[in-house]
C-alpha cells in the first residue's frame, strides 16, 4: 500500500482512539465486517472515499481531516489555485485533489479526480455514501455504473445522482479521465 493509505489508516486509528470506540463499533458505522475494517485501519487495504465520508458524517468531522490530516480553518472563502489543491493518491488508479480543503463546515466536498485506466477484465469497484454526487467530465471518457445501469460519459458531460446507490467507474480508451466530483451531504 502507498504511504498515503498508511497515513490515512493512522488518522483513522487515531480518531477511533480519541473517540474511545472499538474497532467493532467503527466497522458497524462503516457498514463493514470487523475483519474488513481492521484491514483498513492497519493500512492493508485501500480506504475508499465513501467509507471515509461515512465516518466523517457519523462523527461530525471534516472529510479532508481524514484524507489529508489538516483541519480546515477558513469560514468566509477559500481559494484553490490551478493545480494546487491538496491531493491524495489512494491507489495508483485514483487521485483525489480537494478543491475546498481549507474551508470549514462545508456542505459539499468538491474534488478534481483523475482515474487511470485499468485492464479491460479488471472488476469495477462499487461504493456508496450518504448524500448526492455531481460529476462533470473535463477530459477523457468514463464508464459509470450506478446500481446496475451503465452509462458512458465524455468531455463536457455531467451527471447528478443518488450516491447511496452502488456506483463506480472505469477510464475508457486506455487513457486517464479527469472530472470534477462534488459530494453533497
């Protein structure tokens, strides 16, 4: 696993310790088995943004605090200059760049996401989280699955959907896809 995943795992363990809750309770919050959750906290498995979102929402903390380790401080406005957003590459295939990491008490979490291509036979990972999500494709083509419906989105296309439904994506044409993702709580 990457160093970023290990750092997120450490923050997850630290949060659980600070809240004085068991791994079992945290696993239930995430909708995971104790074994699955333990692998996340031990840094042995990738930690999806949807799991981190569930934890942040359940315990009233900022998603970016779990992802990046910094508490947001701004309450009037926060500027993210081109290419300067706080980024984390959870796994080689996904890179998330927060566009509002410094703004506290956000009602939405905007990210610039880059998805790298995987082999055709690689299974699509589906996740869920509370709220709704908006994706606007900036570059490339992506296969997006929501529930059992699959749609192809191209540059300039956008989609707004219920994020509580299982959803996932794959970059198409052997090229990375970049899109704006806004998760609304």
